[in-house]
């Protein structure tokens, strides 16, 4: 709060919202922690509000959509608790392998049984880190200081960044197989929920230690029980649960499971850091300087927004689809504008595209305001170009993604009263709407391929809404883009991949 208190231009009112009913309509800014619920009903009472600051990371207590509709910027403090979360992870790791909580309870019970609490050193152990964002990289620094070797699984970690931080990149299976201790630092998504379940836990080394100070649900808690009972998993440290508080959870009965009540960010320093960071951002906002931690759209003039709105959403979809298709580390994104779109303010369109590309790749919230900063942290460069080549369309946005061993290009156009269309995909001319659950299939151009694909999907009760096909040349590389009524699971993907002449099958969400 100190930056705000030091400003002569800002008057601070410290009250609960329920105690400030008569003043709500006068406030320009609202600064809250997690206990205050910022609902649409509350926002209706604050017509003068321009910005909401969350002193913390999560914004579950704020109706971001309602704020965005009103042109209210929502900011948070994504970096303030990084060190606290990393230190808590390492504290849990040390406590787990040295059996400190168990020994503490024993001595408190007036026992002195040293032989019962023989632990293990961290020195020389192989630490597996799943997810290598801000917190994962800070954990790695501390692990190396303790003489541990660090083995990382993060599909978006580049070789250059790994070498700089002194860690080695591996596949998920390799990390599971070699690590003595595994800690997870990914967001909780449909892909990471239950990531350490029965199948993957069985791949781990006997006697492995597991740590989750990230999000409850990444480790399948029920699947973990038989591995603890058999001794395959030597111990588990949990700061988070699928349901919090966990109540009478069966894991709490295990002596080799140590737990804390979601304390990753609970330090004096972290609380001070997030408060200071969000206060400084509020001050920047009212001084007319850019904010770097906004989690929704920047405020645009109505005139500018109306002109770019269609292309803004098209850019976001191009980025999202390209990121899923290029599910590998990338170094550069090149955006080319042609036709009528090239005459508009393209900065926001590019930011939207960049945010769409980054969202599947990072744990923290990414939007058009902070996308450039996040890209820089990830070692990804981007740039805009302008061209006269419209490929026969009134407007065209082309995105080329450069990876370590592959380059991918996707092109799209917006047709008034018809919508967004993808007109070029990985070297093949095609025409499909970037909407909903999509399935990409690359295959050799052979008779009967459409029927074979349809048979597999039908056998798995998957209905095809639309299908678009394209090819480079007769008998050569060809592709299908199918729009489905529901997303397909891994079993369907595997069945499709077994069809002769099918080379690649990918799920895409738009």
C-alpha cells in the first residue's frame, strides 16, 4: 500500500464493501484480497470504477467477464509469491526425505527414538520437475545448490533456456523413470488433471518421493493410495488437495504423507510483495503509464474496438490453433497483414494472437497486455509485416511459427456476415471455420480415406459436424479438418493413427 499512500493524487478508503454502500459509486479503483467477492452486482453499484487490483495471483473471486464488459481493467500480482512458493516446495522436500514432521511429533510425545527416523540426503539425488515456469525454475536453482541433478519435463522449454539454467530436458516418461524425487509445477488443466495417475505412477522408480505444492488434482489422490500401501512411493508431500479442506481424506492416515494447508504463498514477504506490486500497478494506471499484470483486455476506444473486433478474435484463434499444432519449443512468431486489415491498428490484433498462442503453454494468466512480457521470458520473439499479397481475399492474416526443427504457417480471413475462415494450413489450401472441437488428420492421398476415418469415429460414437479436405497434389500429402460434436479421447486418436496411410492425428480446440 505504500506507493498509494505516498501519492497526493489518490485518496484511500479502507473499508469492507458492505460498509461503503453509500460511497461505492464514487470509487475509481478497488483493491482486494481473496475474501472480497467482486460480483456483477457489486460492479453495477460502482459506475465510476476503472480498475480492480487483486493483491495476489488468483482472481476466482472477481467476475472478470463482467469487469471486461464494463471496460474495467483487472490486474493481479503474478510474481509476488514466486519465491515463497519455491521455498515452500523445497522445505516440503527436505522435510519429507528427512522425516522431520514425524520426528517432531515423536519428540513432542516425550519419545527419543532416533533409529526410527533415518532419512535420505538430497545431495546427489535426481530431481524431476514437471512444469518449468517461474516457480519450477526457482526450485531448480535451489536444487542445484544442494548438489542435485535436475531433470525437467516441459514441452515448451527450449534448449537454450535449459542450458542457461543448468537443467536437462526429458520426456515425461524419462523424468518418471529416472527421478528420485518428483515435484509438479503445472497449471491444473484438462491435460494435467490426474497427470500422475495409475499409469504414470507405475513408471516411477521404486522408492520415489512426490511433491505437489502447485494445484490439487495434478496427482490423482485415489490412484496414489495403492502405491503408498505397496511401498513403491516412499513418501508424499502435499500443500494442495483436489478438495480443500480435505476433511477425512484417506491419505492423511499414512505416516509417510506430510501435508500443509495450502501455505505456498503464506509468508509475510509474499503478502507484502503482492500488495506492493498491485499498488504500484494501480499507481501506474492512474499516471497514464502501461500496466504489465492485467489479466483482461486493455480498455480500447469504442471506435478502434469496433474496427478491429473481428480481426482481434481471428488473431486469437490463429494463435491458439498454431500453438496446439506446434506442440514443441518455438523461437519466433511472424505475423503478416494484407488487404483491409493492414490499414487498421494491428498492434492489438498481434497482441491477441500472441496471447492466444501462449495461453496453452504457461501456468499464469496471459492476455494482450502481458503477452509480450511472457513471450520474452520464454525466449520467443515476434514481429509484424505488411504485404500486398491477399491470396484473393479482401483481408488476410498469416502466422508463421518457427520451432527448433519445424516451421508452420496458418492463414485466415474474416468474411463479413459469414465469419472467420482458415484458408491455408501447413502448406495446404483449405477452407474451414476455426470453431469448437476440431480434429486434424494428415494422410497420403488415397481412395477411401474419408470412409475409414468416418467408420472409426462412428464406432466410437463421435458425430462429425463438418469435414474439409485439401491436398498439395494428387497422391501426395493431404489433410482433413473435421469439426466434431464432442472432443475425442486418446483411444479414438490411437485408433485413427492405426489406419494405413494416416501420418498425423491431432486434437485442436478453437
